[in-house]
């Protein structure tokens, strides 16, 4: 039966729940709402979401070990990626993942997952990144007036999962959504997942809805009251054009965004993002306690913590008995 016929029949029998395709979903949502009401106000998880290249690390992660190992100049490699993508009308990210292994094969170097993970040790991080996670956790613990507030860090990157897994900060992330290779089924590695600029927004919705298993669809409707991490509890950190879709979604949905730039680099892109209303703040990528980035992040955390306290109190009033 076509979707058009189904839609017409639903319109003709709006109250016939037995024939309504939405009835099972509505029943599940009703049961979930009752369970949430019984459990108490639980939307107390704060999510900090980061890009990687240029945000936590000064340069693309491939430039620290992979390209030097092959004797390739970084600028020339990325320029070749761009040229091939334009000529073939191909996705730039798939192009770079393909070209990486084409170059390795030409050099007679076999790169597998273990080798890429090992390269993560060489990735440079901006000042204070290693200490950032515990410092932010300490701040929330001190400032929170609501019990049960939890903090999660997420990474959404077009870089490689394998290299990220080898970095010293991987353990701090609740989940990592990044491009990834499929090694086993093919003679040469094949892209398993590619995270594009606009594709990053999918993962923000996954965090928002609590559907982090990539095998599960996020397309089904989920009422706002059932989403475990409201966008208003989230802050996105990025450094440029590739992060604009995520920043725009975050701000439009009631969340927050901060742009970072190299401490000794140009602020032009960040200023442009700030004037366009894409970000709440911008700051040098200095993650040390007391830096402008730390202070501005804490200002947004204060707002989030206050919003949580207000929503929790309103929930208590709305669910009070008698």
C-alpha cells in the first residue's frame, strides 16, 4: 500500500487507533513519559562537543606522523586532494581518505588500524587541553546548585577515529564520532564512515536524543520532553567554516557555541562568526585554567546550570501532589 493511500486512510479515520500507524509509537511515548515523571527530573547532563583539527590540535592530525612517514609535504598533499576532488566532482573527505592510502601503497608502506592508532601519540594538542577535562568537571561540581548534574565530552570530527583512539585524551570522551576505515573486508582499507561538515549535525541530534548507536535511526519523531540532553545543555567548540552547520544548529536550537583560533593566529574568521551570530564567544585556543576560553566557557556553564535549576524547580511544582 502506498504512503499516499495510508495517509488518506489515516485522515479519514483519525480516531481509529487500531488502524493508526502511529498508535504503537504513541503508546511507547506515553509509557516513557510516565516512567520519566516517576523517576524525577533527569535532564541534568551537560554535553561539551568538540571538533578536533584546529580546535583541540593546531594542525590536521594526519600531518603529525602519517604524511611525514611518507615524505609528503602537507600543503602539497591537501592541494592535491582539493584538485582531485574538483576534477572528479568527488567528496573532499572521501578523496583525502582514498589518497592517503594510495600514497602509502606507492611508497610500499602498509598502514593498518594498529599503525594509525600508534600515530595518535604524536598528535600535538593546544595548551591546557590535557588538564581541561578535570578543570571543567571541578568547576561544575563547585557551581552546581542541583544534585545529580553530570558532564559528558563528545568529539565530532572529519579526522580519523583510529588516530584519535591513540591520543592521550581519548579516554575523556563519552563517545567519538569521526571518519573511519574498514580494514578487514578489503585488500586496501575502505571508508567505513565519513563525517562531512553538514553530516556533523546528525551527531548533535544523536547526543540530543540519546541515540548514539549508529545502527539506530534518529529519524523517528521524539518529543522534546523525552530527549535526555536538551540542546540548551550543550556547548559546541569549533574553529572555522567546517563547523558552521553545527554552530548554526546549536544556536538555533537553544544551545551554545564557541569559536577558537590559534593563539598567535588571525581572529578574522572568529570575528565573522561572532558578528553573524553563529557563536556566543570566541577566544584563543588556550585551554588552561584562567584563560579567556576557560572563563567564557564557565560563563556559559553558569547559564546552563541556572537553567537546569530553574527547569528542575518548575518540574517539581508541576508534579507536586495535593
